[in-house]
């Protein structure tokens, strides 16, 4: 729960391309590459589902593990590719590569539905980060 709260606070307080201060949706950094965006994932990222723009779906382990030590993974996404992940019940995060004002960008959507009485409102937040 603490990590989700930190991620949500990071999402609320950060509006810059450098995502490394507090990983949002497990993204450490994002940079433009030939044909897309390369995203470096934090070592604690869960298994992620990628929905490619061409319709293909993939499941990926976002981090590698060697000798019991987790290392961050990296994936390359193209425009309209989307990754979704969840590291706990009642919460998920979606990242979509988009064009925003003619520039490559990441659209991040965080959803959290707190367990408890049904009158509790879910928390959602959407942010767009331009990728340099």
C-alpha cells in the first residue's frame, strides 16, 4: 500500500519527463528511440501485459533476476502500444504511447479502488508526459 501511495503522490506532484525521482507505473526513465519509446522499468515492476497497436498481446516479465538479484528491464513501445500492470488487488496502471501536439508522449492512467465500504470512491489519475 505504501508503494502505491508513493506512486500516486509522485503522479500528482510530478509533471516532468524525467520519471526517475519516484517511478510512476514502475517507469524509471523513458527516452525516444528510432521507431518508438524505450522505457526502463524499476526492478520491483510486476509482470506486465503489452497490447501492441497491431493487435498482438504479450505478457512480459519486466525485470530479470540473476543470482537472486533483480535488475530493471527495458521495453520498446511504438505509438498506440499499451502496457498494463498491477502489483496488488484493487489497483492497476496503464501506460500508452501517444502523439501529443505532434510529439511522442506517454499517457499514464492510475486506478485505485480502496477496499472497504462500497461508498468509498475509486481514485483515478491520468497524466501525459512528453518524451525527449
